[in-house]
């Protein structure tokens, strides 16, 4: 009996761990930007966004379609929890994709075209922070995956170059042997001036 209780307890903890890991807010920075001032709780910000359902990719709303960014006070509970947390520490011009589970979105209630219990995906772009001057130019940062890809490409190019050089050297060596053999063979031939 004690063994079954322990097994049941372990199973509940495992299921709880799985449930909590699948219900975490996911933040992917798709365009990292350098800046001196990032968004903070209490900032009034302007954000462009496109919202889709994770289940089928269907768009349910987009500020881009209206041509006007959405303005709100960050961390003030004016928007879903996924936005209040997912748009913190963001630079003007930065883009992020937020994958918002129901616990950070609308939970088990349906809202307009959004069915109850939906995981939402928002492509976001920070347009401005009230009281913070817009930078003259947006300076993007190289992501670790981009620099890693560039490094891999460079290494691959070096390997290919080394292999090509090795093949060329091998072919030159073979050609030199053939030329050497031809020269040796022609030295052995007597002149035929019989005419």
C-alpha cells in the first residue's frame, strides 16, 4: 500500500512538472536590437502585433492591418499576462514572438474569435516608449545562432578550400609524373633521318 502511495505521488509530481513546462510563456527574440533604455514596468509603450492561434495558425487580430500600433501601460494589467511579462526589457525596434499559453492569455474563456483554452502566438514589434526619444537608427545585434552559423560557414569554406587545394596539388603531381615519363621516353627514341 505504501509503495502504491509513493508511486502515485511520483506520478502526480511528474504530471505537474510536465503541465507546468508546457504552460510557460515562450519569448523568442526574432530581431535583437541594441539600446540604452529598455522597457520597464510602468512604461506607456506602443506595439505593433499580429496574433494567431497556435493550433491552426489562423490570424485573429493585427495592429498592422489597422496601421496603428497598440498603446498601453506595461505591467499595469491592461493586457494579458503574456504581454505584461513578454514585452519587458525590450528595445525600440526589437521584434519578439510570444507563445502565450492559456494561463498567460485568456484562460478557459473564449474571447471573440479566440476559443477557450487557446495558446496564442503574437509577433510583436516595439515602436516606442512614451518619454523616450526614438533612436536615429536601429542597431541590430548579431544573434548567437547567426554568429554560430557564420562561424560554421567559415569553417566549412576553409575545409572545402583545403580539399580543393589538396586535389589540385595531387593532380599537378600526377601531371608532373606523366610529363616526366614522356620526357624520359622521348630521350630514348632515336632520330629517324632516313629520308
